[in-house]
């Protein structure tokens, strides 16, 4: 089969011929139809410090996918050949206190498909049956291929009660934009999203009913005044990983505000914890999705009107992977979906 492989410990990614995976009794084999390029894939493509410490070489990459089951293991129940599926990219160890209590997203032995385990940038991928999520007929393969990052956005946006609240989102990448759409869908009052990239802010305004603010040219307080906001934001969703963005968010929160942190800084930074203490702000770290409550809720929202389709800005053939990765690494505003 064709597969995109991190074949060398250097920047780049390569299309190679690899054996079709053999499955075990608790696995399924998925014929991949479409995949999404993720920020994690770009870290691996660029071969940055995180990737060098984390990813064994060679490794088939990719973890955002939609496809069809073509084989099931001997012990697999409730899944069948021919089902359209996506799935959870975090494979848990099942031995920890958290996983034994059903809190799978807190399992410390988690491994990532396409990071530590062979991934979905291929014609076929082996997935534990436990991780498989069947796709309703109403959700096509394009959306199925970006459910993993949409799940990040849903997990982050639903971490706190946002009904009737004013929400600030820092970082208008695809996950930030989808988080904004989720916040509006579930009933936030004002949703403001900030970035320095005009293209991403324009895309955010196309995808969701939000207020985009380019903090390079407009003061956030001015935007708040236009909206009639007097005290500050009730909930913050930090999606950028930029220290300056988090600092700005804290400064514009209400007393007792709540912040969910999904963005990962490139390196440690100096942080004024005093502002968090004196404003009595709650900080909550977010990683991945809650298994499998996040999946249930995002599928339900998609079926009840949540529309994030416009966040996909380019569809390309897998053979054109070099251009696709170049565009993604160069900061393409939206998601790129590869067709296999």
C-alpha cells in the first residue's frame, strides 16, 4: 500500500510502499478514504524538538481519518465490514487507575496513532476496535476526516458552562475557529476570536457568527466596548500556545473567570501567577478528547446544525502530499484534506 512515512530523522515526509497492516483479534482494518493534515503532523514534518524526542523513525504518520472497515479481528463485536468510520487517535493502556475508572482521556500510558503507533496517512490502517467511532450517514467523509480536531475544539469549548456567557478565543487556527463555532452553537452570547493573521480571522468570520479581532491593529478593549461589555470575558479558550495571548486573555477576564488551555507553547515562558491568584481565575489544561463523551456530543451537534465545513479550505489528492504539506507548514488558514 501507499503510505506517507517519516522515513528519515530530518525535515520532510516521504511516500513509500509499505505492507498492509496485519490485525490482531481486537483490531479492525480500515481502508482510508480521506485524511486531515494536523498541526502535530507539521511538527513531525518540520522535525522540531518535540518530534525528535517523541516520534520513532520510520513511522507512518497521520491520525485524522475517515474510511471503511474491510476486516475485523476474531474478538471484535458490534462492528462489521462495510461500516463507515472514524476514530479516537489516542490508544490507552487500560491499566491505570484512570482508565479502570472509565476516565480514558486521563490514562498516563496513552500512545498516539501516527505518532507512537503506525498512522492513517496510508491506504489502510490498523485501529483497536475500542477506538473506532462509526459515522452516521449524515456525516460525510470530509467531515469524518476532521472529527479528531473538532473533538479538541468541543472538549475545550464545553469545559465550562458557556450558555449566555461572553467567550474569548485566542488563536484562529482551525481548532480555534471550530471552537468558536461550537461556542455559538451551544449558546454563548458574544464570541470574540483574536489572532495576528488576517486570513485566519476572515475564515473565522465565514465559519461562525463571531467577532474577529486582529490584535496587531485593534485593541481588544475597543472590541469589548463595541459589544457593550463592561467587566470582561467569562470564559477563555486559549488555542494559540502564544505566551502573549494568554497574558492578554488573563488581563481581559472577569473576576473569577475560567480559562481552558489547549494551545501548547513552543518553550517554557515567564508567567505572572499573581494575576491568576488575585483575579481568582481557574485554569484547566485540555488534551485530546474525553473518550467517548466528546465524540457523542460533537456528532450530536453536527446532526443538529453545527456547521464547520468551511474550515476545510483545500482538498487534494494524496499523491500531491508534497504541496499539501508545504502549504500546511506555511500557515494555510484552514484544514487541508487528502483523498486516498
